[in-house]
C-alpha cells in the first residue's frame, strides 16, 4: 500500500517517489495547494475505493496520516459489512420471507 500511495503523491506533487516517506509533510515539504490536495483526494478515493471527505482530508498532514486514514476507512467498511446480518440463500426455509423485487 505504501508504495502505491508514494506513487500517487509523487505524481500529484511532481516529486520523485524516492523523496516521499511516512514523515513527509504535504504543506511543508510540497507546499500543497487546494487543487493538488483535491487531486490527491480523488486519486486516493479511486485507487482504494473509499470516500474520503473534505473534513477527513484536512486532518491529513503527513504521508503516514494518509496511509492510516485509508487503512482505518477499510477497517470501518469491513466492520459495517460484518454487522449486517446477511443470510445465505440456502438457509432460507421459505420464499415467503424474501422481499419481492417485481410487480
């Protein structure tokens, strides 16, 4: 994951990926402006199939913060899926309990 995130940051901010490390600060080291920060947000959202909000993005100061945020979002999504009580079709005794999707 880190290598991919480094590559995205390298592309967005126009720096060599070898210069990017967990302690890299976006605003101090790369003078991130609003446009670059939004491009970063969109690329991370697309790459990791997440929906990072503007509020979550503002909290990210370093590359480590970005990676932690992505990992946290994935864990949060997994916990939501696990909480849903989806029953496999083979456990259904009767079709009467199934919702009707047609007229």
